């Protein structure tokens, strides 16, 4: 890495982290003041709630901080005449924009990687703390379909991956063939392990010699491969989001189940592609920014850049919410605007 690139990256990261921490703490502070009467009285739970809300705030403030950090760094370089000195040293615009773009892209990809983990459920955990004074909450009376099975869960704890009072109805076309009941079921190694199982076999009688009704009892029974508790809870409750890995698993799983996956697809596309607007927008703003401040009002231009960033972010966010509600296809609402912004950035980079 060249000396000027190290200098730009260092200043950009410094400004980014200052802006990011300020916005994140501001979000948490406002939320604590707003929900002070609703959060738990325990100091430990209050700290956990603030931590989860801080993690949830990353979804909103990190893409903005990536762009704002570039704006502050660029205009500070203009103010100190560092930018014009770099141009006078025969450093091209393309060479100067690359440190901004690569650094912002790395930060964005790191954030996307976080959404592959339990980080994506930070809002759910904070909401559970506020409502139930605990991180995990149980869903009750779930009725689901899996292949030729209709499954009823009296109670499901997705965090512990345990279900209680499970009843499975197996059908052949429209004919009920088997009823499986279990007191407890645990999700182990991508399948459900039922305990204390009672199986009622309903025969298909075609003659007087056929076997009739019979009941079977087994200690354990393995069933429902890849039917993850988190997928079951979040998709059917429609309250929170899914991590990227769980979203991919949900799309694969429900693809053959005849279930509407538009909300899952919108959530997955939002987490994968929405943050990429920040690096592409940085390139566009860089080429639209002035080289020196002698003939321009830097405060007005910097404010207009910040306002443009907020307009782009809010517009893309609105489209993603419309896609999540099924109003617009996720491919059109989320992927298409990012592709258009990428092509605009590529045009500026290659032609200017």
C-alpha cells in the first residue's frame, strides 16, 4: 500500500468510527429514554437491553457512517489543501478514490458477514427483554406443514431448540394414516428427536382380514429433517428477521412446500445487497465533489451530500419494506436499485 493510500485509509477509518459510535450511542440513548418505563428493573438486564439495541442500531447507522466518513474525510482534505497537493503530485482521481471504495467495501462485507450469525436476532432479543424480561420467548400453538406431515406444537422454544406436546399427522393424499404424539422434542444435528412417543396407526381397510387400529410406543423417534426451530418460529410468527444462513435454509426448505417465500426472500436480499449501496454511492459522490474550496461554499456542498445520502438510504429502505410486505418483487425493489447505482458508479470511474 502506498503512502497516500495509508494516509487516506487511516483518516477515513478514524472519521468513520467517530461518526459510527456517535450515531449508535445516540440511537441507544434515545431508545432508553423512550422505553425507560418498559425495560426490566434489573441492572444486568438493562445492560443487556442496551447492548442488543446497540447491535440493532448497526443495521441503520453503519451504512450511513460509511458514507458520512468519506464525506468528512474528503472535505477535510480539501480544507487543508491536501487533496490539491496530491493532484499536483500526479496522483489521479482513480488512485484517490480506490482507498475510499475498498475500505468501505471491506466494512460493508464485514457487516454482511455479521448478519450470518446470531447478530441478526439482536432486535428480537431486546424486544423479548422488554416484554418478557428474558432473552428467549416461547411460541405457542404452532400448526405447520412439512411434506406429507401436519405438525402441531403446543409450545416451542427456538433458542433452546425444544418443543413440548408435539402431534404429527401423517397423510397419504387426503387419507390420514398415522398420528404421532410426543411429550418433548429436541432439534439435534438437523433433525427432530421425539421422546416418549405414541404412534397411532390408522389402517386402510379393504377387507375383513386386514389389520385394524393399533397403537405403538417407542422411547425415541427421529423425524423432520432440516426443519429448524428458528425458521419455524420467525417465518410463521412474522415478527422478526432471519439471519442470512437461516434465510437461505428457509428458502431451500419451503421451496417444495408450497409456502409463500416473498418475505423471506425480501429479508435475505435486504441483508445481502442493501448495504452495498454505501460503497457505490461513495464513488458517485467522490466524482461529483469539487477539487478545491476556493470557488465553492464547502458547508453547503457537504450538507447537500449528506442530505443526498439520507435520501438514497431512505428511498432504498422504503423499497425494501414494500418488498417485505409483498407490494413489490424483492428483485425489483432491492436488487435492481443496487445494480443501477453500481452501473452509475462504474460509469463515473471509467469515464471521468
